């Protein structure tokens, strides 16, 4: 585990920052085809060469499950920025289905970058799950602004993700209960308590967060309870057991070689995503490193926390110090 220490006074120095009055929080105007809306961000710390913007999953979840980083990143003197994407929790939630498209989200991230003054001298972008899709797409269009990229627990192909769910994750499940899950989905009965119960029992505690539901950390349950289903279901589908929404055919495997910035890909042995595919992704980008979490699942920042956070901090520090070497694997 990378050791932390008491942050220096400069880490807490907000002199000259325009978010001092609000404790680091800002509402940033974002232009969209449907008008101007506001998205919420909150900065923690001050580290001009190590500024980490966090892209949550879902789509439509919230920044809250990243709160585990509060235990580690200040001690590593990494500035990090919470961010609720448009439609999520503290940001505006327009009833505009046409806004829930990848290119529009990419332009939103770019507007947030500009508003926060992030640039290639210090801008690290971490995307988890759906946020990994968004981070990949952002890098393919705007990587000139990045110092480093982190793709966490997300494959580069949704068809491959579905194949992994079908061929690897579903066969060991209780087949009668899997049939019951599929029947609920075929009927569109996603709000049925039995449907959620089956997903938790058969899938989530094994591949989303490997703890009994009663022991799931509060930031995780809070974030999940705040998921905007009007975004999640049309884009992802009704659950984490495969994908059936707008993202179903998303595939960037052929384009990863265009990503030239230092890139960390994080995968986990028990993930909903194929860890071998994510290991391959680190070799497909031009400067990649793979971090494997053998005890982790989709929320590896919780069920393999020290390994996850240590690898993340090491990557940011290595890139910042100019000593990053690609194609490495951290187990």
C-alpha cells in the first residue's frame, strides 16, 4: 500500500480560488442543444500538477460512491473533483431524452474542464463503469488536454461485455432464478421488488460489490438510491447483468491505439467486466498500464480498496514525476 502522510499546508491553500466561499463547490453552466443547464462539481485540495476529475457510472448515478477516496487522496496530496453529470443528483435534471447521448456528454465534460481550468499540465481523468466509456470517448476527441487517463472497470466493447455476461457470468447462476430475472425483464417489470431481490442475491453481491447487502458501504447505497432511472434504463438497460440500452453496440476496441496519453486500466477478477479484456486494453493504448484487483468486483474501490487506491496513486505520482512506463501490470 502506498503510504500517505499529513498533507502539507499548500494542499489546503485555496488562495486565489474562486470557489472558496462555497467550500470548493460550483454550479457550472453547460450549453446543450436543449438550452443551458448547470452541473455540480466540488474540489477537494490544491495540487496544480495532480488534479483528478471523477466521472461516475450509471449512466445517471452520482459522485457519492467515490467518497471512499476521502480516506486516501488528501494524504497523497492529490486534488480531486467530484462531479455529477447532467441529470444526476445535484446537477440539473432536465426531462429531455435527446440529451442522453455519448457525444453530448463528451461536450459537457469539455465544458466542465474549461470552467475548472484543467489542462495538460495537471489534468487526470478517471472514469468508472459508464464513466469509463465517457472517459474513453473524451480522450479520443480531446486528449491534448489530458496529463493522464484512468479507465476503471469498463471494457472497450459493449458487445464483448454482453458476451462475457452471457457466456461466463450467467451459466453458474441458479438457472431457475435467472429465468425469473429474464421474465421480469421481458415484461418490463423492473420496479418489482422481487426483480431487485433476485439481482442482488444472484449477481450484485458476487460481481458488483462482494459483500452482503447489509454491509455495503453507505456512500454506495446512497449513490445507487439516487440513480436517475430516466437516464440509466434507456442507456444501460434495467440492470448490471448485461447491457441492452443505447450503449449496446458501443465498441472502441479498434480505436484504442489512438490514445497516446499515459493510461491506467483497472480491472478486477470478479467484475461484471472481463478482466482479461481490460488487461488487453492496457496493451492496446500507446502508453498503458494495467492494475489488477484479484479480490475486487465492479466496485473494486471498495472490495479491493487498498490495492485499487494504491495503484491509482502510484500511477498519478509516476506520471507527474515523469517516470511512467507503459505496458506494465500491477497485480
